[in-house]
C-alpha cells in the first residue's frame, strides 16, 4: 500500500516534473523560434530597378510571389545610362532600392561610395542552400558583379559583340568569307559598296558609350593597364587607322559622325550595309528581316594581322547588385536566385540578352530562337568582360574624342593621334 | 436728450471696418497671394541655385568618398579646360546667331501680323506652334529633315547643287542647330514684340505721316524707340534661352560631330549625368547664371527699361 502510495505519489511528482520541464523547454523554444518565424513571415517588400524593360521576366515575379508569399517585389525601370546617378541620388535621400541593375563597367562609383553590399556571405549561403542553381552560373556571373574582388550581386546577362555580314553579297561577289582579319573587312567593304549601300556600318556619334569601339579594340588585341585602354599600342594605332580608312575610302556612310546605334542597325537590317559589328541581342532583329545563313551570317570578330594571339571577345554585363542599405539582404538574394532559374532567365535570354546560366543557353528553345548559337558555343566560353575603371565615364569621353577625330581626319597621322589621346586617358585615370 | 451728440465716427468703431486694419489687409493681400508662387519658385529654384553654388566650392566626385572644400579651384580648372572653352565658344556662336536671325524673323513677323486687319489672332496662334511643341520632338523632326540622303531638306538642297552631309559636318551641324533654335525660340519673341507694337497709339503714326515721315523713318524713329522695353525683353528671352539650350541640341546632334555643337547646356549635362562630376557641373551652372544675368542687365540698361 505504502509502496503503491509511493508509486502513485512518485509517479505524480515525476509526471509533474516532466511536464514542468517540457513546458519550460517549449517556452524556451518558443522564445527563440517564434520571433524568427514571425520575422520570417512578416511581409517584406523589395524594390528592384531594372535597366531595361526587356530584362524583366515575362511572369513578372508571380512564381516567386507564390513560392514566397511574404515577399513582394516591386519593379521599376531606370535606364542603364542613368542608373548609377539615380541610385546615388536615391541613396542619399534614403530611398535606395534593394536591388539595382547597372552596367558592369559602372560598378566602381557605387562601390567606392560604399552603397553596395558585400555579397560574399549571401553567395555562400546560396551555394549551400541551392548548390544546383549555384552550379549553373558561369564564373563571369560573379566577376561582372564584382569590384576589386568583392562581389556585390550577380550578373545573369552578358552581351557579346559578334561580326555579321551579308553572306549572299559575299557569295555573289566571290569574296571569301567570313572575313578573318579587319583588313579583309576593309577589302570586302571596298568591293561591296555601291552608291546605294555601304561596305561597313558603324556609329560615330557621341550618343552612346564607345563599346563598339572598345570591342573592336579588344578583338584587335588591344590591352588595358589598370583598366585604362592602351591606345598608343599597335592595336590602338591599327584601330584608329581602321576608322580612318572607313571614311577615307568611303566604306562607311558619310554621315557616320552623326550616326547613332539606330542608324547603324537600320542600315544593315534595311539591306544598305554589307558588314556590321553588333551585339548578340540585335541578331533576332536581323533574323526577322533576313534568314540566317541565306542572306546574312555571323562569326566572331575578325583579328588584326599579327595580333591573333592577343585577340579577345569582349562582353558587356548588366549585374544585379544588392544595396548596402537594404533591410532584407537575404530576401534580396532570394529574388536573385529566382531570376537565375534556368526557366526564368532562359525566357529573357531567348528574346533579349544571352545569359551566364549554362542550361538556359543550351536548351532547345534557345537554339530555335537564336539559330546562330551553335556557332558561338565555344567563343562564348572565352568571353572577356570589358574592364571597368572608377573614372570610366570620363575615359569614355576621351575615347569618343579619339574615335571622332579618326573619322573626321582620315589622313592624319594615326600614331600621333594615338599618343595624344593616350596622354589624355592617362591624365583622366590619374585624376588630373 | 443731448443735442450736441455727434453721430458715431465709423473710423472709431472697433472690430471689422477699422481703417488701419483695412489698409493693412489691402497692402498685405498681394504678397499673400504671391506667396505660394514665391515659395515654390524660391524653394525649388532658389534651393537648387544655392545648393549648386555650394557644391561648386567642394570637390564632389563619385570616385572619392571625401568631399573637401576647394574654393574656386573648380572654376579655375574649368577656365583652363579646352572642352569648357569649346562649349563656351559654341554657345556664344549659337547665341549671337540666334539673336541676329531670331530678331529679324520675330520682328518681321510681329510687324506683318500687326499690319493685318483680319485673321491676326489665328495667324499669331499658328506662329506659336513651334514653341508649343516639345523641344525633343522639334529636335527629332529637324534631325529627320537633315539626316542622310533621305532627309527632306537634304534632298531638296541636293537638287539645287548643295550636296554633302549636314549633321556629319561640324560647321553645317552648328548651322542646323542654329536654325532649329531660331525656329523654336522666335515665336515667343514675335508675340512679345507684337504686344509692344499693339501698345503704340495709332495717332502717333498719323502724326508722323502728317509730318512727312517715310515708312523706314517711322520704323526707326517712332516704332523702335517706343517698343524699346519689349525689344529688351525679347533679347533677354532669345539670349538666355539660347545659352540654356539643351533639349534641342541633345536629340538633334548629341553635341557632335566631334564636339562641334556641344554648347554649355549639353556640356553641363554630360559633366553631371555622364561623368558624374557634380561639383564641376555646378560650377558650369553658376558661370551660366552669371552670363545670363550679365547679358540681361546689359540689355535692360541699354534699352533703359
């Protein structure tokens, strides 16, 4: 009886003790977990600036919102040309977006002003939580979003410049194709120009950054020192002479100095130009006007004779960067992971810019949308980002001056011109 | 009943109707009504000007975190900079060419409309259309007229033997920009001058005719002196609008070819929003403001307004 009583009593006390311990544990867990869960589920609104409407995925984040009901992404389009200035102004006013897209060569000012988040921890978390998705990204995805080795986001799109030409005109004229060197381009241009068409379409105005000029420079083996192009080199002099020849031999349009990218593209699409160096994203428009391989074809940019070993294929990039002022860095990185999904980024790449996400570039739908892709699979792996300097906009102004000087003075001494402009580039880079 | 009671003096009545308060309200009312506009203009423009001037005294560059005070160093740098000198010279050419051509066009338009008996308002309204169109739209239209072999004016000129590129040649591009600028700014100048002509008493002209004055004498010795103040206003308009011109130039030529049409407005825009060099751009703004104020003061003094 006593034993029985003891048992009951002991059991009761034991049960009470166990219950007390369990309640205490539950309370401790609740104190720790509930706020975290509550915080995680608190509605989060992210603001994201895209540099072009074309970059916004077709589903406009609806799949992301379904998968993350507590996160809402509000998008806006701030043109790439204004993105840096607008972002800095917004940041100073305390209204910076959580994510911004800028040209890769313009990251410097934002990083120097400490307005970009060091994304290393977020990227590491991405790798551990989604190794498959992380593994799809090429190294360029990180390098194009980095400044001085620190990643600030991810570049899901990059834009190479390829050489396109009227393969039907080349065949009719019996000219070997594709042109291997830029001398071949000039020679073909001289043979193919007529009163109604030009041999090579190029823009010469100040309406855009000199990215076509620099792409040609890099394909000629042009080099950079601390992100400053070395114009007073064999490649630089050759480049200036190339531009001079375009005007001197009337291979390009006499209005080239006033031409912007629209004029340049319209000439080729409209059947008024035999050759052009253009971004991959414009090729769908060529294809809509002329069937690939029947009327037009594309290849990697030609090279400079003697500079073959140094030739490189330049690519621009438009990374998505995380603001240093965001209150939701993890959620911002989730938005980037969503954009990096092959089905999401692939839809954008099929109609706009190529991507750094491997599966999206090799799937059948992409090949059908861009039938020239198989010809560029290997060159794509060798793309080199355009080097970016902190004073990139000012360097661009000097390069535009050099380009226009060559176009306006087709008989001037190109080497002296290169030396003169290199001095100005060095002054600008040094902040003088 | 007291017979010497005088009727109450309304001026001595307290509350509403007291002459002193009525006078105060009457004097204060215009200022009160103007206050919102003044606050808006002063707040937006005034703040911008003061802030811009302050920024021009510091080195504000996006590739530096520090913003040290540099005094007038930005101005000294600008004066020595060949690109600034080029922009200033281009602006001066544009301004003086616009004044010359603009005054001829607007004054002759005003005289012609003033001489009309019927359809005056309709014609004046039609003349104002270029000014009512946005600068960008006007610039794009002018670009279409002169670009390439298919530009309407280019083709017309080729038929009379004037060939060659217009927007691709530095001198010709500046001519096109000037023509577009005159086309855009002259209408308002014409309206200003027309208003001045309308204010002249017709009897003065009758008296001049009776005195034997010829038409050109009437114009020189009667019309022009009487409308001198509005001529000054018109000149101020043409001058400062030309110095500040931006939305015609940028879409039309982008400041090119070379920097042949890079006037101060385009130069300042490029410094601020392409080069992100805010302090030097602010210095350009201050210089532009001083130039405009100087010219305006000169006109007002010469024409004794």
